C-alpha cells in the first residue's frame, strides 16, 4: 500500500499560496474549490467525500459524530497506521475529530485542555485591561488553587513569553507548526501510513513568531464585517501576509521531512480569507470567491514529473481529495462519495462522475461543478454580536449556496445573487436549486451540547464564538 499524507494549511488564500509557495513541487490545480467557507464543513468533505449538510454537520451541529465512516476509519480498518496533528480546536477530540486515528496530537495551546491546569486563556481574556499587576493575582490562584501548579506555571510562562521580544527563543513559539515539524522528525514511519496535519499559522489572530511579525493587530472578523475593523486595513493585510510568509517557511521544512516517508502528499486549504473584499473580514460573513477558491497541490513520488511545479486547469474540489487518498490506498469509495481521483486524468475528464447532471448540464461542461454551502452561524455567534451592540443579526443564520466550476463562481449573499467569472450556465441559480434538491440535507441533528470552557476560549480567540 501507499503512504499518504493530507496536510491542510488552514485559512490560506489561493493568491497568497501562489505568491509564497513557489518552492512546493507537485501538480497544482488552478481551479480548486472548497465546499464551505470554514473549517468543520470543509473537513467533513475531505473526510467523507460528501457535502457537510448531507452528513448532518452544519453551524448548529459541528461534532464529527455522523454515521458515515470517516477517511481515517476507512484507512485504519484496512491496516493503515493513522496519525494526526491538529492546531485547531474545531478539529480535536472534543468534537470527535479523532475518529479512526491511532495517534492524535494537539498543539501546545490545546494539549492541556481538561488536565486540571489553570485557565490562562480565560484569565488573559478577562483581564486584558488590568495591567501588569494582574499576573500577581494569577500567580496566587495557581499556587493556592486546585490546579497542577508546575505545569500551570510552565504553560502560563509560554503564553506570556511568546508575546515579548524574547518570544522567538521559546520552544514551539508559533500556533503549532513547529510542534508538527517535531512530530514528523521524531516519528519512525513504517509502511502503510496515513498522516493528517492541520496547520493554523494563516488563521487569525495573525500572530506569527516575533521575528516574522511587522505589525500588531486585533481582528474581530464578524464585528468588523458588520461595522468597521478597529485596526488599519493595511495593517491587517500585512499581518496576514506575515503569517503566510512564516507558514511557507515552516511548511517547507515539514514537507521536506514528510516526503522522505510518504509517496503521496496532498496539500490543500480548507477555505480562504477575506481581507476587506466585499466589506468582509476573516471568513464567517458569507461565501465569496476569496473564501471558496483554495490552493490544492498533489505531490506524487510515483509520477513521471516529481520535482517540478505543474499546473492543471481541471475544475476540482476538496471532495476529490477523499477519493484520491482512498484510491492511493487501493480502496474504493462508497456509492455516496462525490469525489474523483485527482491523479487519474481520465477520471477527471470523464462525464460519468456526475449522476445528477442532465445532458444539458454536461453539454455546458458543468459536470464538474461543486456546491459551496454557508450554513448560517451558531447561536453563540449571534449572542456575542448582540453583546457587542449589533441588533439586526438574526438574518445571519440564513443558509446561502453557491456553484463553482472552472473560473466561475455564482453565489448567494444576504443582499442578492452575485457572480465572478463567465457563467457556463444559462441560469446559474436554477443550477444551484437543482443541486440542492438532489442533496438529502440533514438539518435535524442535535447540537453539540455544552462546550468545555477552555475550548470555548480557544474558539473565541479564533473568532468562532
């Protein structure tokens, strides 16, 4: 069997990838589309080959407890050793994202959740305005409280030092990529291995290691999208650029290690980011081309051309990653999978991959189109926005849909319908309705229940609560 790695560069825009990742060898798909604008539903498509709404995961139900077997479970049951690293709290055991993994490692920010450590994240969030004396009070709580004292002090020191000029001397001073690098360096990979990494360096709060940082910002994407950002927009763009430059640097080192043991490496982003386009910031205010168009590169050591960058203009999506990895492992996808094998050119060019398409659709070349879903936002977002003084926010819970194929993206907004690129459809909105009608959307799934307070703090820091 083939050793396969799936590496998600969370929140990386396509244009930023093209600018800063020219070193990455492999076959790049110029027209790759996500199925959503944020982490969980996009990863559901990677892990199942289906739309998130089909398996009952949406804004109100974000836990990976769907009945479908996830990618890691398929590989594990076929004899693969399955390993993962995640720096994203949305992709953690709390939300059952560890299903099927023999080993599931977390970034240093997440690894101590529930371990009786002092809640530094909550303390920092609640005392930002109190000045240096607040740390004396925190020290007293650590020493006299029920927390594990030494680990709590060490974790607090990391958090504090990381934001000082000495931050670059602190071990693991980024959002997890350096930990991922250590993991792949220190692991003796064997045969039949599956590795999944989620790297969060391009995600807000746009806080790279000190030597890569040229500006400090404090972004609140949803609030900024409804009003105005508190920071200079130019500074926000530069902060994001700083993060991407660092991500490219650290991922080049990770990739060099991974390629020593893996035959197929899929590098993809789950979604992009808004940097002021359409009046939006971050990625929770709708579906737009800058969010749905994602980088996707396939490095295949078995291919004729290995070391060079090649470009492919087929229209593909994150749904295809699922099928590609299963095929590399010698497995077949289930009848409900919507993906195609990205290393099989004949399959990409086949019109038989879209059983729901009409003859007219195929004649228009839209058999390879993909639905992009916006599932609204959870109640915790609405509550947070209302606390910040935004009253008219209920409409943000409305679902929106878009259709992407090639260079074209037609999409619903809260104000109407918009298009980017030349449409291959006579009526793109009708095509969206046809695709949606063909999907059995499961919107009756129970919510996620009460979320651990320390996890909620992490979600707040990332703009997810």
